[in-house]
C-alpha cells in the first residue's frame, strides 16, 4: 500500500519529496511525513493528505540534501500524527520509512523491550527501526550492515529506506514483497515505490528484487547486495512513462480523465499485436511458448478486485473462442486452499500494478508446483512481471485514480486477443468469425468514443438515483462480470452498497430487496439471451424497481419498459464488455461527485495492495 520517496544528492530534498509524495498519494493517504538531514534530523508528520503535511512543514526548517518521505495506508495503528512515518530510533539517530507488514513484530518488540527499548507508537515499523538500532549498537556496525543484520530476523513484507544522522552521505534501501525503485540521476539518487516520482528527474532506474539491500552514496556510488551479503550486479533499465499522463490535463479528477483515455489505451493495447487487414493477431509474450500454452490442460486465472472481474470475462473468452478449460480464482484464497496444480497448467496472473501481494504469493505457489506462469500487468519491471515465465504488458500508462477504469478495459482487450490467437492457432474458431472479431476490435476505439458521448445523459440519470441506499446490477454471460465490476465501482467511490448478480439469479434471493427505492442496472445487450433479460426486467418493474438498462443502439423494445436506457453501439457479443462497462464507470463517477465524495482517493482504499 504506502508510498515511499527518498533523495540524496546535490539538490534540496524537500521539494523533491513533497512532489513525489503527491504523485504517490494514490497508494495511501491516511497520513504523510518527511525526515530531512542537514546536520540535524528534522522530522515532520501529519495525519491526512500530503497537502496537510506541506502546509504544516512549510513553516519549519526544511534545508537538507538528504531526505525520506512517506504517504501512508494504515495497517498497524490508526491514522495519526504519531503513527505516521518516518519513524525514529530510540537514540534519535536513525529515521526509517516502510511499506509492508512485519509479521513477527510482537516477538521482536518483546525482545527489544527486554534490552531497554521503549516504544511510542502502535506500529510494526517503529519496532523495525529499533531493531536496526540494536544491531548497530551491539556490533558497532555501519548502517548498511545493521540493516542487513536486522532484516535476517524479520518475517514479513517490506520496502524500506533508512538514513543515519551520523552517516549523512548514505541512504540504505531494502525490499521483500513490496516494490522499490532506484533512480540514477546526475544530481543524485531518487528512491520510490514506483517510477512516478522519479521520471522527471531521470529515466535510468534499477528495480530491487526480493531480499536485496541497496546502498546509495552522495558521491554517486551505489552497490546492491543480497540479505546474505552476496554482491549483485544491477541491470539499469529505462523508464518509459510520460509525465503528461500523470497530470489531470484539465479534468476535475484523474478517474474522469482515465475513463476518457480508453479509446487511446485500447488502441495502445492492440498496437503491433493485431492487423485486421492482414488477418492476424499475435502477442509477443506468447510467441516463444505458444505450443505449451495452446496444449495446456487448463488455464487457472488469478486476480483480485477489478482484475478478478477481467479474469471472469477471460473465462468466457477462452472457453468460447479458444475452446480451452479455464478456472478463475481469487488470488487471496487460492494459496490457502491446497489447490491441485500440475505441470500441464498455465496460470495467468492479472494485476494492474504487478505488485499485488496475494497474486504474487499465489504465483509462487503455482511455480513450486511446476505450472507455467503468464503475467498480464501494466507496470514494466514489476514483481509479477519478473516472477512469471512470460507475459504481456497492457500499456495503459499510469492509472492514478484508485478505482480502476482504463486498466480494466486494457486487460480485457489483451485477454480477448490472447483467446483469439490461441483459438486460431488451435483451429477451433471459424475463419470468417475470426476475421469479423478482428474487424470489430479494429473499430473498437471509435465505438468507445460514441459511448463516452452519452456522458450528459448518464450524468442526468446519476442525479436521479444519487440518494439510493442500495443498488443491484444484473448481467448475463459475458456481461455478468461487467455487472460485478459496475457494482464494485459504485461501492468504491460513492459508498453506496451495491451487488452484482447473474440476471437469472435475481429471483433466487435478491428480488426480496427490490422496491421503489432500489435502482437496478441491467446490462441488456446479449442477443443470445435477450428475451430472458427482458423477462428479468419485467420482474423488477412488477415490484416497482427503477430500471436503468444498457442496450444496443436502436433497441426500441427495451426503451418502452425500462425507466432509463443508455445505448452502446452494436458489437459482437464477446466484445460487449469493452463497451457496456463504460456507462457503468461514468454512472459511478457522477454519483460520487454529486454525493461530494473524493473520487480519486476513496476512503479506506489504496491503489496498489502490496500487503495481504
């Protein structure tokens, strides 16, 4: 969850830290803090957003060319000034920021208390900085060795950056299970949870791997060792992200900007991978492993939240278009279920950040059992991208809004291409239908633009239902996962309780909830089950429910029975999720704005879930 940024070099650290924290605020925004080193160690922390920290610290002593900063999503200890990071050692010499959870902190804390340490906060992080202090004091170690010694005793996940007041020309960083990137610039080193705070300073980066410790020095030298003290030769990579894609660009919220970016992000997901005129689709990540993938006994698809919903759509795609058996699993449950995994399985992991802790842990289990791992992620160099045997990037660019939008449609676009390539290679999809789907994908961006043009109508509908305490989303077939996704979006950003169901399941329980105060959003685009969806809507209307129907253009019948209709262009059924989800994104957005909610930073949530 939390966001880390740090700097050591020739420039003033505070402006770099504050700007970096604002870029990372999507990772957590319960509290924020900085520590600055300039002969003395100055620490400023504040509950709330990064702006609150800036307003508070702006009246303080801010000089210093070395600093660490943190924006928090609370795990251990409630959000407060005291529990905010950075945390300080008992002797006031060390400052530390941390993303992750130290699972054995209770045992460590008891042992340290016996050595005379006392603690001021409720956090596991304070225990860690005291542990490093104890290692340093007991063996008279330099800071990098004290960190390494302390981490050999730690169970859990961490990305940390530590500085020592008595060794001001060094920063020490380490990671296990939580991401950390080192930017190598002409004016110093930049460390962060991802590349967003780094890219405007340098594009040269090193991604730390698990159980690696980095030492960076003011004089431009750096080294990386493992926790076992083995020297590691780093691979310097280049960041490809654009700064313009991390700004709002005139939109009120990142989420609205990202919804409107979807014509472009869908094109980017397909660029160089699909040619409708020549009649081919090809994912580079599959080329070297195509024989293994297309002959797999089954696909196991792993994801969490929105990525899980994309996986559910993929299950329909793989079974219909590729005629391959597929199972979709919550990554958070998969590893605890003692699943049966064999060498004939292909495990597909879907994660926007590529750092989702549950998904990563499930992949490790699958790898131990001999499965072939395929990653579908957005962030280049992420942990899942490095763990898997092969994979494909969705190329959606930075997604800052906590509620995922463009990453979802990019994931579904890529999974559709994957199913088409496998189905075509296996000879199980008719050539004319294959070509028809390629043509539809080729024209998809223009159809998305037509859906976005219905924004004003959707905003009006949002105003009509903004005060509803509950909502029900219904869909069939490919659009059942879209119903789940629509309900999730509404819950995430407007705090209205919502549930998604297969339309046929409504009468098996949820129908008891329907009355004149219950909006029911029905995705009614399925030609294969159109009459049945109409029947479901009639059942809702008979109980005075408010029906909002997503329909294909020109559907006159549905407009006669639904209270409101939102049209999407006609498209082949396997591709309907890529259009039908967009009105649901806009509907949740406008309802949240009307209710005065913080769309980009909804309460209790963070973008990248790097702890279990």
